C-alpha cells in the first residue's frame, strides 16, 4: 500500500475506482456537456502514467490523467480527486491552491 493510500484510504478508493477505464468513461459520459461528448471518442480513452500533482500536494489530492481522441487531435482529461468526510464551505479555495 502506498504512503498516500495508507494516509487517505478514501482517496485511494476513489482513485482505484476511476482507474478502471469503464468507470472513468461512464463518469465522463454522465458529466460532460453533450456537445463536448459528441466530439470525443470515449471508447478510445487511455490512462496516462503521470501525474500533475506535486509531491507536497499528494497529501491532499490525487489525480488521474486520461487522453482521449477528439476531432483533430487529442485531449488530456485530468480527474482531480479529493474525498471529503464533511462539507467545506470554501472548497473552491482549497482546489485553487
């Protein structure tokens, strides 16, 4: 078990769930705007092996990066995962850090 998984088992769970391509595809299909979904080929979604979260932020966040073909190129889709056990009134400020 990684250090982040041991410290944040709920975050590790969500990262594990969305690491399954079918789960990520279903999530994106249910949340993206219809006009964007029509341009993406979600059946060719591919998970990347890198992260944009710095080592210092690993305690707070984890991310998954997917690449997806879009008309004329590729789109990189980042899922930033943060499990909250309680509601935070200013979560947008935390996410902006």
